[in-house]
C-alpha cells in the first residue's frame, strides 16, 4: 500500500466519520470513476463526473458548456449534503469543489498501469462490454494516451504547485483499495474516540 497524506487529517482536523464531500482527481485510466462509484455506494453519496459538467450530452453530439454554466452546475452539486466529484480537470472553475471538499484524493497509479487500462477500456467499449459517455473512436483512443502523458508531465506538477493550500485534506493514493483502507482507518479511529 502506498498512500501519502498530511498528518493533520489523522490527528484531528478531520474528526468526523467518513467524509461526505469528496473530490477525486487523476489521469485517464487512474480509476477515478470506479473509485467514485464504489464510494458512492459505501457512503450513500451521489457521484458526479466532471466531464458531464463540461459537456452537455445529446444524441446529436456533445457541446461544451460555458464557464458560467459549468460553475452553476457545480454550485448545485456542492450545495448538496453529500457528493463525490471526479475528474481530471484542474481549471479554476473547479475551485469551489476543492474548497468545499472534506477530502481530496489524487489517485495516482503508475503511468504504465494507466496506459494498460486505456487499452483495456477501449477494447471493452468496442466489444460493447462497457459503455461510455462518448463515442469510442480510434482518435479518442489515441488522445487518451496523449491526455495521460499531459497529466503526468503538466497537470500533476500543476496540482502539486497550486493545490498545496488543500494539503491538510488531501491524500495521494496508488490504488482504489488504498483509499478504501484509508477510509476504514478513519472510521475506526473516529469510533475509538
């Protein structure tokens, strides 16, 4: 298990039981959606994909929402009692989600693992074993590798440089099981008093 966190999370700043407002960030193939779905069930909190905030989905095709529209939709989400928001987005329009999150998770499996997951996802989508919010084309498949490389080289350093203000409520985990184990530890610690 490899998980990094600020000791303040354990020592007392986050005394409540399991957090009910979680923001998950990670690259393509990091497991964000899978983790968000699992936590949604465990914590009985709604799960939201930031891609579905960015894009207005329709049968005719997706259209990009304006920054104002994205902020309004995100505000409606974060004003609710419990939520799990996930995405690779680091733009300033997500700031309110980071501010209101009780826990921020940077999901960071190894770069090669993410590439393998991209290949598996594409094959499952083409074989209709898995659905997608987009039409899985070869162009998007190739772009996912580009986005993964961009996240590794540009977005991740940006996150470390600019999200440090949230360090007291941020964990960095390699796997979904690491996050589940961490939350179970927080729950046990809270029950023990």
